[in-house]
C-alpha cells in the first residue's frame, strides 16, 4: 500500500514539475500549430492541408475558421484562451496596430526571406511583424492586340513599337492621344473605358487612383507609409498635379463624354473592354472574371496585359503595379518557443514545399508574393500572370496599397463627388484638391 501511495505521489510531483517548467515538451496529442483561418470559403482546404502536414511531418495542426465578418471578434475570444492561436491574420497595418502586442518579429524567418518585395511586409522599428501571403494588384489593363494595331500604323506620330517601351506618363500620354486621333483606323470607340463616377461605382478613382499620389506623399525610406498615414491628421496632396495628369488622360480619351460619366458603372467599363470597344481600362487582377464572363467577349486571354499607373512623378520608370493585400500572416509571440518554431516550420512547408505549394495554387487559388513559386505555380488567368511578372521584376518597385488607411467612407464619397463635379465642369481642379484636403482633416478630427 505504501509503495502504491509513494508511486502515486511521485507521479503527481513529476506532473506538477513539468507544468511549472516553461521548457516542457507539449503533449503529443496537443496541436503545436493552431491556425485561425480568416477565409470561410477556404475552410475545407485548410483542414485538408492540416491533415496532409500531420501525415508528412507528424505534427498536429489545428484549424479553426471564423465565420464571415466575425474574424476580429473570434480572434479576441480565442487569443485569451489557454491554448490560443499560434498563427493568425491581421488586416493590414490597421489590424497590426490593434494586435502588435501579439506579433512575433519575423525578420529572421524563412517566410520573410521568401518575400519577393520586402516592402510589402508590415515593419516597425527594424522588425517585421506580419507578412502578406496572398496579394492582388491593379494598374492599367490593356488589349495588346489593339496596341499592336496602333504600333503598326504607318502614319502614327510616336516612335514606339511595343508596350514594353512605355516607361512614363509622358510616353503613355503621347501614345493615348495619338490613338484617340486614330480611333477609326484602330476600330475602337475610345482609348479608355468609361471612368465610372456614379455613386458607389467610383472606388477605382477615389480609392485606387488616389492611392498613387498619397503613397508618394507618405513614402519615406523604409518606413511603412500606411502606418505613417494612420497617424496623419492632415495631408497636403502635394502630388495633386500628378493625380490630375492621369485623371485628365482617362476622361479626355474615354469612350464616354465627360458629362455622362456620372451614369456609368464598373460593369459598363469592363464590358466596353471585353467587347473590344476600347484599348485600356484601370482595374485589378480580379477583373479577369468580369472580362471573360461578358457575353460576346472578343479579347483573347493572351492579349490581356497590365501597365503601371504613371502620373509623371520622378523616377516612375522604375515603378511597378499597385500591389497589396488585407491578408497578412502573424505568429503569436506569447506562445512557447516550441509552438513558435512549429508554426514557422508549417508556414515554411506551406509556401516552399512541392506539396504545400500545390495546395496554395491549385486549391486555394492564391497569387502569393513569394519567390518560391515559379510561373507554372500560379493561377492560370492572364491578369494573375501579370501580377506575378511585375512582382518578379527586381528592377521595379511596387506601389503598396495605402488606401486602407484612408480616414472613412465619407472621405471617399467626398472625393468621388468632387471628381464627378470636375468631370462635369462644375468644379475647378483646385476645388477638388481643397475638398480632399479638408475632408481628410474633418474626418480625422
């Protein structure tokens, strides 16, 4: 009896000792990796990935998927538990600002070393705290078949022979204006698709286009411009003239008269492009489904290309597309070292192993920003290929998305309204600039 009691006591002592030591190994039945998934549409795929990883590596991965539009609420609940997520997502710099106390510095991780464009990561004080794992991009989409017809014109006014030679706003302006003069010869109704300025349809201009001049205002060395913008109580819009340059080019060479742009939608402009009525349209890689889905589409996939949004800023010959995301991976710095390492190993496997990459490309359908992926390992649509091509070009610098730090929807609506008034001749450009500056300050106040 004494032997049994002694044995039982020793067992309790050993258990308590293990629980008190931070270096104790986790139970084999406990998940070393806990991934809190942001994307409900990908829940079953991530569960399949977790199962496959355990089969290959013997490491248990737990996947929990937050319901649509409940991620922040779910993260707050789960992070407070005894076994919190070891990998979670932050919604860009705004999300990082809320969760910085939980984000491990990833600057020495393999995942960060794989990032093609290091400026895309969320950085602070020399550390790297969140890494994008899926990206999107936008710029000027063009129909290369129409461009080839233009370059073949015997009486064109420019000396360009291929779109690869267009490296600046002045280059683009010269080509676009000459194309407008040759619309009949090119069998188009306008160079650019309609600048959709109806309420709720103007996000390509009051958000995506405005992103470019505001980025150039905020960029400062290695500082993340979005984080700087979050703290900006006011802006000067010092690149207002650059914003005007490209906006004027759009509306002056459009398929639609300027005074009618307030009636146009994004769907209208994408249909105009898909039907071959225009040569160019500003939009992102998500537009492929819109283009390919238009009944009577005449644009071949191999002819769909992208060009950066040039505005005549200094050094723009090295500018790439506007590329960003709201999907950033972070690792929980408040879990033990073993779980941190296991989480980093899992992310390394997912984005660098043949098995992991196949899931990412074929089942998740992600365009990733990692150099571990070849051109054959990306989604097959033509605009995804263009994003990948620009990301891989080490001579070009991406324009990051800063619009997720714009102060409010009211600010965006004010901007869109001012742009419509300008297009219709109701406002001067200086009044547009004034509206943007005042609305920013008012919303921040």
